[in-house]
């Protein structure tokens, strides 16, 4: 994977990511979304990054900022969701 920055392109390493960086700078990222997402574009997309990092972005604004998390943080989020920790947020 290569990163596109104001300073050109360079190979992505685990310390090359900044929270809020443009999602478009994550060149080569393969963005995935839940099968439960609807056709209105109301979903969050995620992409696995090198260095045990995971990026998230808003599918309605794919060129917008990406939030970068560690694999451990994503594991805690997914396992918490599976355990029902966030059920109060369901509409």
C-alpha cells in the first residue's frame, strides 16, 4: 500500500497514519461495509491497513477524513457490539 501526501507517495508503514487524514491518502485501501448497509449510503466503511491499523470513513464522504484505530481497539469495538454493549444506540 502507498500513501499519497502533500509530499508525494511513499510506502505505508505503521507510523505513517494520522487520525483525520484524508481517506483518499490511503491509496490502495480496500474499503468494506456491512451487508446491513442501505442503498442511501448511510454506512461506515472500514479498511485494513499495514501495521495492525484499521481505518474508518463515512461512506457519504469517501474523500473526507479517515479515523485510524489499532487492531486492539477495533477488536474491543466489534466484541462489545456483539455483546450488546451498544444496543441502546439502535434506532
